C-alpha cells in the first residue's frame, strides 16, 4: 500500500507556512516495516542519514516519551512522499538537514539533547522547520492509531453518541443544580 | 420542487442557503412566493456527515481561495483561511454550535450607549429590540431554542461541569447550559440530542437546527422553491433603470447561466456577499452594487474571540457531548469599569485532538505544547465571544491579481484589532483563567482566535444612506429590489452568537418583501 496520508488541499498549499496547509491528512495507517532496518531504504528521496535526522527532529519538536519511533517515522515518510513529488520540496528538506549538521559542526544527532535543542531554536523560523512542523501536527495528532494514547475516542455517532457513555461522568467536582443543568430527557 | 425557467423574471432569487438565505426562502415560499435558492456548495445529507475533523472540514468548509492582511494573528497562521464557514446546502448552519441568544437592547444602540470611541465607526441600528421581539419569538419557536417556549435546557457535559464549578466559586451568577437550538427532547420531527460531540462537523442526529433539514425541505414542500446547488453566483445583473434583473452564475459543470429575477437577496455570508456586490460593478455602478456610501465590504467584524483551555489532575473528556455545552453570561453587560465598551460571553468549547493540535497555539512546537496535548483528555475549554468595534479600514476588498476558479477576483480580508477589542480579550482571558484556576487547573492556555466563524457587518444597516448599505429591512439604500439577507447587514456585532438574529431578521424581511411585492413597490 502506498502511504496516502497527505492529500494536500491545493487551496492552502502555496502558503507553505500554514498548519492548515495539511488540511486533509488521513488516519495514516502504520504499514511501515519499522524499526526494521529496511525502513529508510524504502524512502524515495531521503538517504538513511537524512531520514534518521528527520525522525529525531520530529521527536524533539513534539516529544511524547511513550510514543514509539514508528509513529514519528510516519511523518518522515509523508515528508518523503511530498519530496518525491516536488523537487523544490525535496531540496528544501535535504538542504534543511544539511544545514542542521552545518550548524552542529558535525552530525546534529550526535550532539547532547541541550545542544540539539539549541540548534533547532536557531532554525525555528525557517521554511524547512515549518514544513516539518506542519507535517507533524497532522502526522502525529491526526493518526487514529495514536488517539487512544491521547484519550481521544474519535467518531461517536455510530455508538449512539455519549448520552449513555459518559458525557457527564466527571465525578471530582460538584454536580451543577438542575436549574443550571437539567437531567437528560 | 418547482422548476423555474431562466427567463422567468417573476421569482425571488436568493443567493446562499444558510441561516439567512435558507430561512428567507422558506418564509417566502410559505407565503406563496416563488423562490430560486442558489447555493455554491453541494447538497449533502445527514448521512454524509463524518465524525472526523479534517475530512469533515474538507467536506463542508468554504475552501475557495481567500487572502488576508492586517495585524490579526489569523493572517499569520492561516493566511488563506480567514474564516471557518461552509460551502454546502445549509451553509454554516451545518457547522454552527447552536447558541441562540438575543442581542440586548443597549447593543442595538451602540453609539448612543458607548458614546464616541476613537477609530470606531459606530452607529445605532435602524431598529430596536422592541421591533425584533416578535420575530425573535418566532425564530426561537422555529428553531426550538432551549429555555424558551417551555423547552428544557440540555444536560451539561463534563466540560460544562468544570466551567460551572469554577464560575460559581468565582461568584458568577448566570451559568447554565445555555439557550441552544439543539433539541433537549424530540420536537418538530427532529430527534433529541445524543451528546455525540461533533456539532461542528454536521449533526448526525439532526437534533441541532440547520436549514439543510428544516427550512429547505419545508420550502420545497410548498412547491414554490427551486433549489439549485453547486450554483456559484458570479454577478448580480441590473437593467437600464438600475434595478437588479437577475444573476449570472456558474453551474455544477462550470457553465455560466443567466437567471432572471424580480428581486435578488444576497446571503452568502459577510465575505462573499460584499465580494459579490463589488464583483458586480458596471458602468452605471462603477464601485459595485449598492455602494454609493462606499461602505460595501467595510466595517468587517468577527467578534472579539479567543479561547481558554486548561488541564487538570483528573480526566475531563471535554469532547464528549455538545460542543457548546454552557455559558457564563455575567460579563455580557456594558460596564466601562472593566476598561472597555461592550461585553462578552464565555461558552464552553471543545475541539477534537486533530484540531486541538492545529489551533491550541498555531505554529507552536516543543515540550510545553506536546505536554498539553499529552493531557488532552484532562483538558477543559471555553470560547470567548465579545463585541468588536466596527472599523472602516477592516474590510473585504477584491484582490488585484488573484482570481478564483471562475475567473473572479478573490476576496482579501483585512482586519486590525481595535484597542477596545484587545482590552476586552485580555479581560476575558484573565476571567477565563480565574474560572479554571478556581476549578483546580494545573496549566492554562490562552488560545488566539480561530479563523472567523462570526463574520459580520460588511453590508451594514443604517438609518442614513451615507452610513451604510441597507435599511432596517435589509433593503439596499440604492436599489430597492436588492436585499441583504445575512449577517453582513449587522450594524454592530453585539456580544451574542449571531445566528438567531440572522434568522430573526430573515423572518422579518420576508414579511417586508411580501408586503412590498403586494403593493407593487418592488
């Protein structure tokens, strides 16, 4: 299966700096063979160093300790898909990785966490940083396989909504009086 | 459904099928008047709606190109998405949250009550609350607004419980589950709310009022309505005398059609409506239709919004149940001791995880941000809805170079916050924070305004023709058979969610149009 997560909406595409530019990202099914060594070899544009750098970068930008690398790899794969369809995008992303290493005076990944963060801080206004960030916002938080981790239950209509499934089950604060919050009819 | 010929010039053509256009269509059809309802978007059904934020956005939102300018943060974060409104049959009534509040008496007379405010283009409405009261009553009955007409309030969800507890500790008095056009019990053929939690994505139970499955089918049942979806109006045409005579639109295949009309009512929401009048410029009307005042497109208002989200030690699951589940109304008065004119409402709001990531702090990254999302299921949230100041420079204009898919100039939406807007927002952020801290918040986020959902004022009503575009019935000052039928006719924004007032004005406008037709004045 080809990855389909990034069905970009053309209307916002040309801004390059808006989160809404990734208006439609699908659930991003994790069909990758990961962390098997074949992962980066499957990518069309990024070499192993670039893909690992981007993987590290996405994790540092949106750190969630309990989320496995394979989910961040979904974001990198999506970036690779974009890059494979657009030479400008490919150049921006590959140059961005090279620039990270340049600022690190070596392999950015090999720096200490603090130093990696300091380098990212230096580039946070660049188009490269924004491209990666936008992709993370949908690639991570619109990935249905991660919703359970965040406690988000997704579509509810087919389950009859929450009228009988805990819409008012909060029990650690006093219940409002019925004048303010009537019982369900 | 009626079938009306392109050359038939006896019908009323209404552009837009949302709260204004959809309601007006039904009201006119009930009186035996023939109506052609043109809607740019597709005709979806409840069955099409999806409980999934990005796909739903793609299905319902108006995504034609727009540009932005000004100092509002939306221009930076969402430069091509100034507004979150809909292009679909039913318009933004598919997406709205359902809050149905009457504008207060003093708010209709903003200039009188607030006095002169620098850089604000304030005037009084050419009507009063008393004029609208009988129509508000009709609208509330039609829509089934809770806490009116003997309809009980909705049950509060977890998000409301948090807001209520904090608000009461803080001493707020008027805190309840609101006046909502969402059925708390079955009514008028519509089901009761199932607390599904995707109000913004189209209500799957039909408990929330939308013209899609109320006004429009009721109008069709009269045999007087012809609904044409995927019909995007490009220009309103006029005759040699200067009266409007029809509309030019692109049909679903992109072919241009000319539909003749006796009367044209523009209800495309406050960006498209002025854009259409401006795009209709002609030799006789070089500045656009109904624009002798120069006010078409000006005084764009979008409410002084913002959100406050807070995380707590224990779970909330704020997204379960109605999106707008309750209100704090204590700050909606005009009380200048707070440092600003006008007032604001605080209303619960929730976003699903995908949209929370996009909107909590647009452009943010890093540990603080991801920690907040890590606590997503422990989060509560509210939206601030306050009166913003009309300013002439805040306006919808035609882009000088960018064109849409039909070759028409795209709209640019310029907005600068007024200092009154900023003072109000800061006050509301502070009060919202205090509410959540009183309920035990761990962290609090002051979230900037989303792309605008309450777009108002760009074809405003005025007593004097030099101050605005239309009179108190939405009839344009310049062209007597051209009407404004949406929120763009609002003279000022008031603190209340606008849909109920848009519906109210549409009911009243239908009476006026029928009367004027009867007298052969139009």
